């Protein structure tokens, strides 16, 4: 799977992480440059709101900067960064869910933009198809908990292996398999009811 | 159920393709550094405030130790020692009172 290979590829030298960990701002900037696109991609798929992706991404790198000294070894840097990303996405999604509960009728800026664009006939056929898929998946994921949503995204869309998920969630493989199975069942149920 | 499983798998794959990694805007990295600096400034001003409080507390403690404690210590509770009190109690005048003045 292409995305799984993408997830395990280490983008930088451990020595650079070590330097960033010891307070070298220049090294941290290089880490930031190397990982920002990948992290923004993961956040975009996790939260499904393009207008907020950069804000959450900045929060991830801010947290990384102030917690890098707690990193035990550079070898675990990527799971560490993924954990920060997942936590920032969780925080965002919980905030959104609360906001959504208080204003049930609101449309996301993305949806409004999409509606405007399609009304004006500006979207190409391919764009329209992509938009439809994004909306379908987001509406499906809105029907399950934030925990299920993030776990499934990391496994099914980001293509992380069970070993990588173990490092992120700090639970053993069997517990993860059970969680994944249950999350998938819940999404399947929602998918069936939608179909 | 298997058919739905397959459909769900293909939906994940399509979603992955429909959401490629976005290009960060030109402002992304500068904004990260701005936020880092803002946090650093906030932490630094908090540290200054805490340091000022600690200094004030230390100064107050020193003032109390230098001026107030010695003032209270200069006012002794007893004017004489225990031996002085005993000696005074054992004086001839005192014995005279006890025996009603009849000393032989």
C-alpha cells in the first residue's frame, strides 16, 4: 500500500532531530519544513475542514517545539509527531462537535464555498466527484465518535500499520485490533443505513 | 456484509485520493514561529512576575528577621534567673516572716 510506505519513510536524519531537541532553532526549522506538508495532509483528512487545517497544523508544531525535550530518543520521533497531530485533531474535533451541537444548522465554510462554486458552475467534473467523496466520508464519520473517526482514518486512510498505531496509542496489538474491529463495525452500520 | 466491506474499503481509497496533502501557504512557517515567540514571551513575562513575587517574599522575610524578631526578643519574660529567685526567697527577711519574728 502506497500510503503505508509513505507513513514509515523517515524524512530527516536523526542527528537533526537531536539538534532540534537540544534547542537549535535552525534544526527545528528544518524539521518543520520537512514534515509540514505530510502533517497538513494528515490533518486535512482527519478533520475534513480545509479552512482550519493550517491553524491545527501550527498548533501541532507549536506543541512539538515545546515538548521536544521530552522525546526519549530520535528513533521514536515520528510516532511522537503523529501522537501530537492526533491529539491536536482530537481537540479540534471535540471543539467543533460542541460548537456544532450548539448551532445545528451551521454549514462549514468549505460546504458553503463548495455550494457557491457548484452553483456558479465553476467546479470541474473531477472536482465535483472529489467533493462528493469528501462529503460522503465526512458525513459517515460524523456519525461515529471522535475516537473511532481518528483511529479509522489513521489505519484505513493514512495507512499506518498496527505497529505504528501501537506506538501512537501506547496499547498492545490485540487491544488495537479489537478497537479497530468495533470502530469499523460502527462505521459499516452507518454506511449501510446511508446506502 | 462482505460487499459493504469492499465498498467501504474502496471509499477509503477514493477519499485518500480526493484529499491529497495540501501545499502549505507562504504564511505557514512564519505563523508557527510567531506562535512560538508569543508563547515564549508569555512564559518569560510569567517567569518575571514569579521572580518578582519571590524577591518580594524574600525581602519581606529578611525585614521581619532583621527588625521585628529582635525587637520581641529584647523584652525578656523573666527579669531574674531561677537562682536569683531562690536566693531572694531564702533571705533573712523572708525567714522572719515565716517564723513570726522569733529567731533563736
